[in-house]
């Protein structure tokens, strides 16, 4: 079994490398994440067994958390006063986007519970588990949630280009070498602490908090060399794209069509709220859009760091959305069950 897993990992990384090189040569945005993601998605859906083991994926998510937390500066506190306004608009946008996407999924034949939990724009793992607990179809919820994240990652960088033109956010100029690389040694104890305390998304959140405290106190900040950053994107892109093994191409096409419309609806609704935040809070339009984009916190953090789009502001709002969904979803699930029982 270990050799089979090693073969699946080797195939995934090799196919991802081909995708990354192709995207890089074409000059496409986020080449070393989107290229591996799309290449793995296509090959995995065609029946080839690809896989990035959970421990390896979590290790690189932990590195992402350290990179993200290292963006915190002592000056960050000066901006926190504006965030309650954007936080309130975010929560209102989440409600409206979920309503729109759930209505579409109901038209596609989803039962009410599956439609609602498939439409929640965040906290994917929790939504799948809760949806099943309240009588939904975990497979349909999982596929809808996974495809939403993939579609958002694929759609956002070109959308930034279209909206901003030549002013589109550019990738951050990375340091030629490493800085504070010793912070990587903190990952194993942080992972253990997360498992012990059962912290959601612990592999991302605890390293992010650890690095945020060190960086915010001006003690240390992790910086990756160019090749190290691209290595992180490559592995994480392969991990996302290899999720779809076992789906037939025909089934994937049908689910992809459904998820594409649902994702567009969510993007349009949240995009309107992002425009309001852009004007009220006076943050750049790209920052507001990415902070509200209906993707996962880890995936959106990757995009924010890679495109240098205020990753701390983005991560804060995605964390808030994840916490709010995890608190409110059980109450909504019970209400749905009671309504369906009548």
C-alpha cells in the first residue's frame, strides 16, 4: 500500500510539474499553483490514481500559515478599527450568496439540506460533516464544495486582470534567499497542539497565529526564496487538483456545470458587497474582492500571498466567515430538519 501511495504521489507531482511549466511558459498568473491544479484535475478525472498524502499536504499548509502570519506588522493595529464595517458586510454577503446558490442547487435537484450545505461559501470540511449529520448527501455536498474552491481559484486571477488592467496586482518580489527558516521547526508541535485541542483548520491557523505574534512583535518573520515559494504552490496545487479521482468525466462535467453557475452567483453577490467595502472602508477593489471571494481560507491565502493582495486583511475575513458558518450552520441544520419533518 505504501508503494501504491508513493506512485500516486509521484504521478501527481510529475503531472503538476508539467502543468506548472506550461502555465509559466504561457505567462499565466499563479503558474505554479493553477498549472499543477488544473493538470491534476484533468488527469485525475480521467481515471488515473493521483494523491498527495494528508501529512505532506498539512506540512505545506503549515508553511503557508507561517508565511501568512509573517505578513503581520506592528503597524497593523492602526487598520483594525476599520474592519468591523467590512466584517458586517461580509456576513451579510455570505447570507445573500448562500441564498442565491442554494436556490440554484434546488433547481438542479438537490434536496434542501444538501443544497444549503453545498452553497455555504467556506468551512468546507465542516459543511460536509454537518450536512451529512442533518440528512444531506455528503458526496454531492463534497463535490459541490470542492468544485467551488477550484473554480474560484481559476477564475479570480483572470478576473483581477480584467477589472484592473495594467494596474492588476503583481506577484510579490520574493527574497533571493531564506530568512528565519528556523520557524519551520515549530510546525510539528503546533500540529500536535492543534490535534489535541481539535482546532479547525489547525494546520493553517496555528502556524499563522504563531508567526503573526513573532512578526507583529518584530521578533522574526519567515521569508521564502523564490524557488521555495513556488515549491509550496506546486505541492498545494497538486493536492487540490487530485481530489477528484473516481469521478467519471461525464459526472464531473455535470457537476462542474452546476457548480459553475452556483459559483458565479456567489461571486456576483459577494462582488457587490466587496464593491461597497471598497468605497466605505477605502481598501483596494482587488483586496475587498479577494477578502469576500467564496473560496477556502487556505486557498485564498495562497492567492493573496502570491499576488501580494493584503494577505492579513484577506485571511481575517475568511477566518471570520469560517467561524460564523461553523457557529450558525448547526442551528440552521436543525431548523431545516424540523421544517422537513412537518
